[in-house]
């Protein structure tokens, strides 16, 4: 409704520029996908991402339907899903570890407690993709933004990510000779993750507070997980705790509610929080 925006939309110069750029970038992206599959743009695509709503998939589905017709389809696979977005019969989504689509899956609150942890541990080794363009030789270029988080990723995140991958490979090699049924394996993972997000060690908290995360879709910006503010007084902690009790909801407690309570609430609030979550999501 802003007058400046309305003026921009009414500008024929802008409309022409927007249309030309849209067509060029769409053609370049089509060539990029065709290069990945070694041929013609397929009727169906399968995408993998961290989560949590599949907004990028929704945009990809709209683009594919406009390019290949209404029979085009996209299947997306995510660590977790907390909302359906524009999911449909031709735009399907699956949460591999946890999901709230059609009801909460077992362990949902445990794995949903600190979604940022999954995002942090699965970083792209490059800047954000800003656009796609074809050069003079018809070769597609992926135009990327600054890789501002390189130092944090290399110094703090990759060592942990590599250790996790090494553990995964050891587990996978053991499964080749002594497979573990899905049920016991899931319960084991659930117990270990519960301990980490509801009763973290001082070292785990310090590691999370030392890193940053750059969001490159939707809301662009860098998030710090540490609390740079001065330690709250006892009175401040009491007021914060009372607000949480009155609200009866943990929805507004940030990316990791447990850590927020540890930083801002009265002593003992984290214990009470663990007990509430244990009732809501009993261990299996």
C-alpha cells in the first residue's frame, strides 16, 4: 500500500525490466537443472533440504508447473516439517525425522526443540545463490553472495560436523553386519537428543553461543545464538519467569527455549521446563 511501491509497480520501465530479467533468469535456471540431470528438464523433481516449511520447494513447484505444465510434480524430503506451506497432490513433502503434518510424529517436541542446531550443522560451503545467468557461451553461472560465515563455519562448525559424519559412517558399517531394527534405533536417538536439548552440558551451551547463522531465504540476516546483554538481575529473572507462567506457552522463547530460560529465568525454571516436556513427550 506504500505510495513508492505503487509508483514502482506502475512504472513501465520497471515492468519491462522485471519481465526481461524474469525470462532470462528462468531460462538460465532451466539450463542449470538440465545440466544436473544430463538432459531435458524432467516432469518430476526431487529435492532435499533441512526444513521447515518447504517454501523454496513451493516456489520451485510453481516454476516447474509454469515451465512443464500442470502435470509437473515435486517431492521434497526434509529433516523436519512444522508446516505444510503450499503442499498439494503434485507438491508433496515428507519430514524424515519429525513432522507435524497430519499430527505430531513420535519425538516431535524433542527434535523441534532446537531446529537451529540442524541448520548450523548442515552449512553450504559457499555464499547464498542470488541468481542464475548464462554467459556469452551459453554456460550457466550461479551468482553467489558473499560467504560471510566462512570463518565461523571452518573454525567452529565443520570440526563438529565432520565428527558426526565419522560417527555416522561407523554406525552404518556396523549395520552392514549387525542391523538394528528401526524401533530401538529411533528410541536410542530420541533419548540422546532429549538429553542434549533439555539437559545440555556447559561445553555444548558454550559452543552454541559461540556461533552465528546466516539466514538466506525469506528473512535475510545473521543470527547470534549467544546473549550479549548483561546478566539479568534477580528481579528481572522473576519478572521474566512470571511472564512465561502467565503466558503458559513456550512458543515465544526463541530458537532454543531451554537456553532462553537458563539465561533469563529464575533458577529451577529449566528443571520445571524439562518436567513439562517429559509429560508432553514421554520417553519411549
